[in-house]
C-alpha cells in the first residue's frame, strides 16, 4: 500500500545523502541545498524565500 505524499506551501523535506554525513533540504518551492549541520538547514528552510 502506497501512502499519498504531502504537498503544500508548508511541506519541507530533508533527505540524508547516502554514503555521506550531509543532509539535503528541499523547500516547498522546489529549491534544494545540501548542509553539514541541521541548524543552518532549518534556518534556510524557514527563512523562505530569503536565500533561495
């Protein structure tokens, strides 16, 4: 059974980059960026649209 994927202007995705210790942030607008630290990752996501 496949669950539907959430959508909307407040849905953020964070993916672990396999084989690394990096995280990939995906904003609801489609912008993506990789980070080493989760704190700046969340700052970037929540500051939308600044920095995109």
